């Protein structure tokens, strides 16, 4: 039984071997916010192309899924950061999809190693700053020709036995999965008069699928978006074992991170390295990223994480060296367990989507340390869904809850700043010190915050001694949830 997490590779923005896995790249174009009026002139219009991408971490042969199919019926954009799905003024970026929905394999091979599919091409749009994007998926009951899912419009195909399972959606997925300004590069898509903007939607597939207790799979969309260059917008490099000077004999996950509004480095997208140790993220919005790498040797040993800071789009990291446990940390694994609860303002249990991350402070910055890849950890962070007491899980009175057990590297981070000649990494401390960080979201909303406060952090748990390292974390109790 899998823990309640997203199994690797999400990206409604995501799914490409060399590009960062589940990045859905959507080249958006539409006819103006709310449509053109008699006062609209050609000089006030721009063009948008929309595409989908996804660098995935959970695909076959090592991941749980061989295919993840979603059917997209529309992509819309609004200049308002707070407009509801029923508000007026939404611009249609993909007018052709309403009559002909597009079913896309988020783990499929990208046509050009960056983009999975083009959703809208050169659509005319009113110039302005679009602060919200909504991706609308088809209801599973609709009829599709050449349906790869059989009867459902959205589904997953398991690597283990090839069985097909419907991917359950919530009403939010069908009325529009919201990509808020905080998940759009530069805070929004700027469409300039007379210019063409290329919008990429990255579908983080592996972080977007939750296996529920009843054996069903549910989409809990994790998406990012931003304007990209269709010619040169990548970050690449290689990951090697420091002791052998060869590619890691096992699996390595590479994540791009940027600071959120609270200064925490958050995962923007993740991918796996190829057999030669190489990785590439494309397409990428312009900017600087911190590249955080975790790896698991074939014998199950966790390498200490490595961080290269300040890597600009269009750059290479060079070779990133991964270090196996040292004498100071002879046991490579730390196990962290705990409970997360959610309740509404009436003090009754209510369901919430929780994104659980492990953070570590290095030089005054809180970095997300992605989960080292294992058969049970196929995403950089853990996706959970709280639920009422069931089976052996007994929730505290008046709450819904979810238990978790994750494994992390015991060794402290190796970190260094990007350099054109290659980053020099030094270990910050022999043993790690982890903070458990939970973010609450409205169920299947794709990023709408829930509860008050919407984010909770544990105290820092510093590992000591020679192991085994176990942490029984204090409960993260979310209140005032929807």
C-alpha cells in the first residue's frame, strides 16, 4: 500500500524525460479579456501561444505509472487575480479545444524534448497583465474518440500490471484548475501590444496524484506557468558520484527551486537524471534558480543533498558531485513520522489537501530538500489528503487526519554558488536538521490556500549520534479550513 503521497512523476504543468517531468507547456492565445468591443483596436492587441510540458519523476520503468492521461477542454486567463471561475472577463486561450478536447499523456515523449503539446497557437488577446490562468478538464463521463482510458476521460496506467484506473476529479478540476499569480513566473503573463507571448504550463504530474485508501486515484493538481522562449530556455548539467567520478549507480532527482513570498525555497519543477547522469529542464521562464539534487544508490544508501545556488536560465551547472555517508553519519537514512489534522471553523473534521515538505536551513535560507527517490517516494514532496478515521488510523476528536512516514538523508547539505567553471560544494554540517512544513489547499483546487493559517512548520529536528535516526514529529494541526 502506498502512503498518501503523489507518486512520481505533476505537472498540469509536466511529463518529459529530458525536460523536467510533468511540465505542461501551454502556448496561450485568446481574443481579449471578455472579448473585443467596439473600442478595441489592433494596436491594443497581442498574441499568445499556449503549450504544455512536464519533466516527470514517477514514470516507468522505475516509477508507478506508465501513462497519465488528462483531457483538456479549455484554458482561460484573467487580468484579475481574484476572479472566480463564473466571473465575466475571462479570455479564451484555446478556442479550438471546446469542440475538440485534447487527451494528453503527461508522461508521454515530448515532440521536441520540451513541449508535450500545443494547446493554442497565436490567439489574439487584449494587451495587459494576466494574473490568473485556469485549466479546465473534461468530466470522466464524456465520450471521446480513440480514448486511451477506455471509458473515462482521465486515467492512470500502472507500471506493475498495465491496469487502467480512472483519475477522479473534483468540481474544481472541471470548472477550472486555478493557477494563481504566485504560481506564475513574474506574478503573471504580460501580453504586449503587437507582440507574441509563449505561455508554458508545467503540470507537476508526480506531485498531483494521490492514491486514496479505497484504491482509487485522485488528481490533486500542482501547476506552474510562465512565459518562455521557444528557442533557448533551459538549465542542464550532470550528476556524478564524488567517490567514483561516474554517474550515480541508482537514481537521482534534480529540482529547481525559487523563494516564495515568505523566503522559503520551493520546488518549481523536478526531473530524474538519465543513465549518463545528465539532466535538462526546458522550457523555463527567465530567472535564477537554486538546483537541489538528492540521490539514492542502488543498495538503498542516501547521498547527502547537494545545492548549487543562483543558476540562471540558459546556463549549465556543470557536474554536481554527490557524497555518500561519512564517518560522522554512518547511517544514511533518517525516518520522520507524524500526524496532520484538519478541521473547520465549527470544530468538525473536514478534508484538506496537504503538501508536506522537508526543509533545512543553510546560511539563513530555508531550502526544500526533495525526498530521495525510492519505490515509495516518487515526488520531491509528499501529497496528502486528510480523511475521517478509518482502519488503523484514529483521528483526534473533531478532525480529519492523515499519518505520514518519510525517509530523508541523514547527511548535511553540500552547497556552493554557481560558477561558469563549475560550483565548488562544501558540507554545511555533518548531520541534517529538518523542519516539517505543511501547506494546506482546498481539495483538488490546484493551489487555492485553505485553513488559517495556511502553512504550518514544526520545530527543527537536529539529528545526533550515529543512528539509526528517527524523528517522531509533533502534529501539524490545521484549523478554520473550508
